[in-house]
């Protein structure tokens, strides 16, 4: 026998609130008490209530479709964990609020990259865009999207974009600083740094934090060497030997993300080095790979899935109510230095 699907009225009855309140919660509207929001979401879960986005789109004339835009490079593999974790968080947020999300990779080295992003508004009828780095740093692009009447939320924005538009992220500069302070506490004084792509402002902030921590200890450019990677495992394997052969002979390699750190670790093993006795290596993100390589990586944890989910919630709140002209909101989440087995005293 086919079981009747629960309705929004069933959710209202179980949660003990009005139908319109349920609608406001499911639409991500602001000015709903957290206690009420929690009751409604508990009822949704209990009843296994599913929103029908197609029907609501037809009724309201809205597509209820968001786009999550990532930069892509045909020559390089993607940063697998960071992107997939953001996607998963965004999908969770959309599922809870009755929206859909389109994952769109747009090459950022092409002359028409801005137009490709803007086309999502017209060709896909996207109501809002979530931009990841480096698109989240691009003030001209964000202003062009807003000029089309489309809402925007940025992920890990850098530069002027951080203070001008809605966004989510961590304090990347502080993360790089705190991690380097831990290495300095262990007695390291000679460093190699595998940075991210040129113009990737959030990754550059990690390097800036690294440099600030060294400067406080009286260390400068003569005490470290920097090379630029592309956030992939492969770049870590290629660049780590260059740093190991550098006249500085680093005792610690600091990497702008975990994939590159895992690659550096592989290169160190290939040289017969014992980690961390011969060399300390650190990453950033706390991706799953950080816990499964050997030895497990010391890294900086940032809640990437939560960033994706919160980006969706901020975007939907802008779309569905409240003061749409209110000042931009940047929600910063805490980071944590996770000490594992790739770091030891120099």
C-alpha cells in the first residue's frame, strides 16, 4: 500500500507552529527564533518531508536554482577535498531549504571567464551564485553579477571583496601564523614554503601569516625559500625536492594545503628521509588525506563542509526575505592547529 507523502501542513502540525512559519524556515528567512527553527527542522526530519522545488518554482516563478562556481584548469587536477567538501555542504544546505545547486567549473585563465559566469544567470536561470577562490576575490565580477539582479555569496574571499560582499571563511592569515608559531616553538629556524597559485588571495594570506610569525622571531627572507604550487599532490612531489636541494636546507616544509603536503611527504620518503626526524612537514585544510598518509600530517583544520552549507544559507536568506539592502555579512569560523606525527623538534 502506498504511503501518503507528508505535506507542509503535517510539518506545521507536528512542530506546533503556523504553516507560514514552516514556509519561512524552509526558505531560510531571517528573524525566526532558533528554538522555532529547530522544532520545524526536527519535524521535517521526523516526517521525512521533502520539498518539491519544481512545483514551488512554477508557483512562484522562481527557479530555486543556485550555482556554485569553481575555477578550473584543464592542465591540472582539481583540489579534490576542498571542492568536494564545499559541494557536500552546499548540497546539505539546499536539501534542507528546498533549493537545488548547480556545480559549475569555469576556467579562470580564459578571456571570457566573466561572461561564462554571468551566463549562468540567463541560460540556467540561477537565482544566486556562490563564488569560490579566486572568483570570490574578483570585485569586478561580483559587481557584474549583482548588476544583473543576482545575489552572491563568496567563499574565503580576499582583498577588498571580504569587506564588500556577503561571505564565509576562516582567518587564513591567522591559520598560517599559528601553524608557524608551533614550528618555531619546536625549534625550527630554516623553512621551505610551498605556496598556492599566483593571485589566490586566501592561500597568499597563509604565506603572509607564516612570514609574520618568522618576523616576530627576527627571521627574514634569508631563512626561508618559497615556491608556487597548484594545490595538487603532483605539485607537492615536484616542488619539495627543489626546496630540499636549496642552500637553506630547510628543517620544516610548510604547504598551503594538504594535497601538496602529502605530495611533499611522498617525495621525502622517496629520498629515504625519516619523517619527522629528518624533516617536519605541515599542510592546511585537514582533508581526509591528512589523517591517512604515513605519518599523519600536522595541519590546520577549517570546517569546509560547514562553509559550503553556511554559504547556501546566507544566499537563500538574501533571496527570501529580510532587509536585502542590509550591510554585507562575513561569517568567520574558527581554525585549529591539529598536531599529528609529521612535526618534531628540529
